[in-house]
């Protein structure tokens, strides 16, 4: 057997070549581009065709031959271009040789592949576009391999050693945050799911959002970047989207745009903003949806319904016979939505009811602020007729007593609830006895009620609470102390892979350290609540039993409270602390100046009388306390959100939680 240079036009693919499956178009294009750049690097294998002098059949290397012949046809190579061919002496072994040549090969380690691509860029000075062209790849593919080559060292070595898949490595490379990669890798290494690519990707992007998210569309890329937002390309998803790394900044910018849009809405008593497509349940739990009568369709609307139904029939018939492509499916959904909007059209809410109603400004899928389709009203709102026949809409006497309460928006309530509950969690974590008693009680209490569990070998669960506003990262003494507490736990037992070994190692800890873990695990399960909410009674009791001094741990600032409520509410706080004289001092000041002054006062940084200073250092909003029992709704009488009331109808229901703050 000898290697000879033979013109490609004299070679044909042998029927004895064992590769019978059609070649992937993308892979063939890559090989062709590579050969165009570097020529044929590996010889073909074939044999001379009997009775056809100078003609050869190729049994191994058919893809290389096809690529060369295509390049000749395109004029890239000359017509007499020759390829190296190992010529067999005996054609009877051609099939076996073809199998051996194709079978006895090892795919390149993906880590080596990534390192090689990075070498071309960093050492040889090539661009991603240059490398992509030479290898028949896309620039995005090359950028992805460069990203993988820059993974955290332990993640990259796991890829090299085959401990994680290439898909898992891509998930870790979703962002370039090395610290985040190492943290998630450590968590997944001890996880039941090990290195599941889907779970890794979710964990890597916990504090980011995609560029196609409704909040990103609302804010806009230019505004986000101008505010200092960071962006990374999403190199491993199906599309060519981007990942916005600063979700807190996105939420802040989105909230500003929504508040500005809400200020332009007229006619409603209250307009609340929602950084989502619909209000959350807890925003409407104390409100009733206003029901208006359906209206008669116009002739044009009736005709449009007929046209829509006819087009839908055509699409449905097409779906049964051939299936639908993406455009047809989208058209079908759009027609259904249009028909529903026409058929469910109702009368406008009358101006009197609208004036005391609550509207929610939400974000559509395309990032546009829009009013939610339903309007809500406080169940204690009354409608009466005056002597002159005019309609008078007001509130009940009991509700008027609470009209002076500060209006706290949904996002601020959630943030305050998270911070209040972190304070409770800190005290539970530091009291092992209470933590263990609480855990046993919750288990026993769960047994007496219908609940759901999952098959983990135990029905005890301890998930993290879900009521955390998008992008919110609490700060303050309580969260710092909780992090310090967690850092002081003995973590050695968690490093064992076997659950039995971990259990034995945990039991080997002394009582004090086991108790600390009991405190931590129970404390982290506490759902965020405020004192006046229907699910807060147990938290309020725990706070009182543990003697929590909220003012010692949490102080109101312009960022976390004063700048988020109405100016009148801040002035009332100043009056409660220092009397009418202190209030009047700031009556004509701007909202931002008052908020800053109130923050300084409550931090003990203002020069005031000792009595006022003492009152300021002790002041916290009522909802953050644990000692106020008024307004805690009875669990059995929790008001529902699905009951409808006629617009303007007098509602006499004695809803639970009369003293609750309805503004949220």
C-alpha cells in the first residue's frame, strides 16, 4: 500500500464505503470551509478500478472527496487538484478497511477544543470572525467556545475530566461571573440533581433577566445601559438574545417608568403599579371587582365575529390535515383573543364609581404599560342618593377612622414584609428551643390538616419563602447578622456525598451546633408578613414571645420607607415624633428633603431635644411591629377576591380585617 497524489476528478465514492447515512449539511459545510483554508490534511483510502486506468474508488474519506469536488466546481480549487490517497493492493478488504478507518477514532475532548480556539484568538491574534470562516462555523459558535475556555477553573477541569457534560458547561457559561460559577458548581456538586443543565442555567441567571423579558422591553436597552447596566450575550440559547446582569437596576428603572405612567392616568381614585402582566392575589384580596353589564354588539362587531369564526374554521381544518406553523398558530391565538375581547365587551364604569375605584397599571408582553382589564373597589365603599338626586359615594364610618394611615404600595409592603420577617428569622435562629418547638408544632399542625408533600423520604420540607419583590436585595443589621450566623455554622457534614454519611456526620456535632442548624433551617422557612396581614398572627406571637425590638434592628430611611410613601404620611410621622412644631417646620419642603430629614432624625443624627431624639429612635411603621394585635384578620373569615359587586352597589359585608390598610 502506498500513498499517491491522485486528481480528485478521477475519484468516485465506493459502494463499499460503510458510511451510508446522509451527511449533515452543517457539518459538511464546516469540513468544506476547513479544506478550503488548509487543504486535505488526512489521506483518503481507495483502490484502483479494474479495467479503468487512472480511476479510483474511495472507501474511506468520502466527505473529504465531496468537499474537494465541490470546491473545484466553485472555482476555489483548480480542476486538476490532487488529493492524497492510500491505495489498497486488494479491493476485497476495502469494506473492512473503511469500517476500521471510521470506527477507530476518538472525538476531541471539548475542553481541548475550547483551549485551541482561545489560542487562535489570544496567541495568534485572529478574530472570532476569521476563525469561524476558516472552520466553517459561525462567529457566535467560536465566541461560545472562548467563553467556555474562560470558565472557573474547577468547572473547566470537570468538563475536561468528563464529570460534567458540554451542555452543563454551557449552562455554567451563561454569564462570565466566575464567583457565581464556583458557587453554583459547589451547590450542584452536592445536589441530588448533580449537574443538570436546565437547573444550572436557572441558578446562574437567578439575579438576571433576559432581554425579551417584559421589564427589559419596558425600560429599553439604551436607558438601561445609560444607567450603568451591564449586558452579556447569551451565547448558548436557541436565539441570539442578551442577558441583563443588573436586575435590581432594571426593577428600579421599570418602577420609575410605571409610576410616571400611572401619574398620567386620570379618573380613578387610586392607580397602583404592577411590575407584571396582572396584579398579584394579595393586592386584590381586600378589594372587590366592579361588575358592569355586557353591552349590545354593533353591526360591525357582529360582522367581525362572523369573519373571525370563518377564518378560525379554515385554520382548524388546516391543523387537522397538515398541522400549523408558528405564524399560523400565532394568527389563530390572535383571532381567538380578538373574538373574546369583542364578545366580552362590557359597559364603562360610571364616573362616580370610577372616582373611588382602584385601577392597576400592568405591563403587557411587549413592555407597554396598560390598565388591567378589571377595576376594583373597596367593599366598604357606599353609594347613596342625596336630596337633590345626585349620587354620593363615600366610605363607612369605621373606614374613615383609618383614613389617616399612610398609603403603602404593593412593592414597598413586600419589601417591608421581607425585612420584618428577616428580623424574626434572626431571633428564631438564635433560639434553638423556639426553633425546635416551632418545627415540631408545624409538623404536628400539618398532620391535622389536608396538605401536599413530595416523595423525598419525608414530608417535612423547608423551602425558602417566595414573597420577594423582583430585584429586591434587603440590607441592614438583620440580614448582616443572619449572614454572619450562617457563616458560623459547622458545614463540614454537608461535604459528604452519601446521605447516610451526612446524617452520621451531622449527629456527631455537639448539641449547640446541631441546635444552631435547627435554628437556621426553621428560620429560613418563615414567609414574609406584616403585622396586619391574615397569615401574620403566628409571626406576631413569635415576635412578642422573643421580645424583638424592631427599632433596635431596623431603621426607616428615605430608600426603604420615607421616600416611598406620600408626603403627608412623612409629615404625620414627624408630628408623632416631635409634635406639630416639628411637622410645620417641613410642611412646605419638597418630598425628597422631608424624606432625607426624617431618615436623619430616625437615625439619631439630628440635633434635637432629648425627648424628640428618644421618640425618633423608637419610631417604626405600625406594619413592622409585632406587638400590634388590632387588625389581624381571623383565619376562617379571610375575604375572597373572586366575589363580584355591581358598580356602585352598597356593600354591607363585614369583611374580616376592618382595620387593615386597604391601600395595598
